């Protein structure tokens, strides 16, 4: 598990709450929000946000806000783009798109918005 190695390298304490949260994030096939996983967690909302914030600080987890005003999280294994449908708010990971390079800029996220195949 690459995330566990990253945590060990940063000398990051891996508590039971953090292990539980990482396990859920590692199993997710797409970015997930707190609302998507709250029923699978044995921690309260404050503990979730405190831990997810620490993961973001350490560059273990990435997040972004979607059209539905929810924050979505995923383990930062590889850099890739996302597509968010303006109609159904579905989020898709786009691993087949090459990162765009702009001279003098350091691009960290690419989010495309439009209408997905199902809503077209």
C-alpha cells in the first residue's frame, strides 16, 4: 500500500481512526464525500475533518469541491483529471488525459465540467 509507506516516511502517527479512514479512501473507485461514507465510519464528523485535513497537509489525500457544494476526497496516488457533470453531478476520474503544461505555471488539478454521456 503506497499510502502506508508515505505515512511512515513522514513519521505520521497512524491511529485507528486514520487507518479506518485510509482503508475506506483506498477502496473507493472515485472521489467520495463525507456524506458518502459517514455511515461506514466509527468516528464523529469533527474527527473525520481533523484527520482528512491532516492527510491533505501531508499530501496523502487530495480534495476538490463539486457542483453540489460538497467536498470530495481521494488518495493522491497519481495525478489525473476529473469530469463533473453539470446535470447529474456525477464525478469521473479521467486517467487517459495527459496533463496540460503551461510555461511558467505549476498545474496541480484539472477539472472539466460539462454534460456526461448519460445526460447528453
